[in-house]
C-alpha cells in the first residue's frame, strides 16, 4: 500500500503509526485500549495493516492523547 493518492493510504498511515507509537511507548494494545476507552479488540483491529477500517478523527485524537503524542505524528509518512 504505497499509492499516496489513494484515500485508504491515509488510513493505512494512521493504523501503522498507532502501532509504531504504541510500541515506542512500550505499552500493550490492552493498555492502549484502557487508556483510550476503546475495547482491546477494536485496537487490535485498528492496528491490523490488512484492515480497511477508517477511524473517525475524534477516535484518532483520543488514541493520540492516550499515547501522549501530537495527533500529527499519526499521519507521518513511513520511513
């Protein structure tokens, strides 16, 4: 998935970065679920790079807060 003109690419970046920053924070997906108020299954599905889930902006914001990062980081290009 690297077609930057594809709207799904934006969601792919968000899902990829949620997992990346969760791992950098050294917390489990269950801990992220607890901090953000979502279910563990929802976080697991969201982090799945095979998913085509499109989280709402308020969901992305809540997860960024739970990760203690600026929401913009969840839209960073993959390096």
